[in-house]
């Protein structure tokens, strides 16, 4: 059985109310909840407007964290959402140097390194020093504990939205996620009004 890999392909989540409406649409099964990791091909084609809602789970087949295979800045808080700016990914040489540094820390302490004449492996640029990717994406995340009616314990849901600040990326705006008129005024249900995580 094939499961959907995206909650919505072209949506701009502008604020907390939009995020809550998307979550409510997922609860009502108007939009799908993501239940599996993205494959390598899916990660390669992430684009502005892609929105994912997933439930955190420690179960063997569940999702514990979101991975998209991209390099991101440190988070910045905006309202109750976290924002990340896409950074230039590490080169293969930088990845190899990072792996060598890990091995170096595990197998050789500094005195043995000096005694054996091993050269110090240069450090890769820190995340905050890594250059911003030209025409890169922004990632917006929002996490909430939800208490669905009849559920024995709360669930932790995450919304992940990607967007570009480039004017060439036009996205649906105001009516997120109510594409059809009948969904235009989705209410925010009490089970969703909880503090963010």
C-alpha cells in the first residue's frame, strides 16, 4: 500500500492560525498525516510550498524526527514557529574530514596524537559560519501536543513547511488549507489549543 508523502504541495503557512488550520484539516482527514520518512528522491525534489504534518512516535515503524537531507541554520523564533535558513551543504571532502575527526577523537587522545606525529585535521566551518545557499529554501516548523477526543494520551504533531523568498515562487496564501470554498472557515478546535513544544 502506498502512503502519501506530502500533506500539501503548494501552501504558504503565514502564521499560527494558518498552522492550526492545517493541523485541523489533517485531523479531519481533509489533508493527510505523513506516516513515513521521505525517500532520497522525495528529499531531492523538496520545493517551496511543500507542507508536511507528521506525528512523533517511538514505535519501530514511526517517525522520531524529521530528516530532509539539507543543511540548515540555527533556529530563529517567530511567534510560536521556528525558522531555519538553508545553508550550503558540506562537500565530500568536508564530510570525510568530519568522519576522520570523529575517529580521531575516539581512537587517539591529544597526547598520543602529538607523540605519534599525527597532523591535526582542520575543522569544518561551524553551522553559523556556513554560507547561505543562493536561492535556498526556508523551513518553518511548529510543534504541538494534541489531545484528540477519546485518545488515552496526547500526541505530538509537527508541521514542517518549506518556502522561498524568491518572487518567482507564488504560493496559495490566505486560504490555507481550505482550497475548496466548503473548507474556507475551518474552526480551531479546543483539542488543538495547547501550548507549543
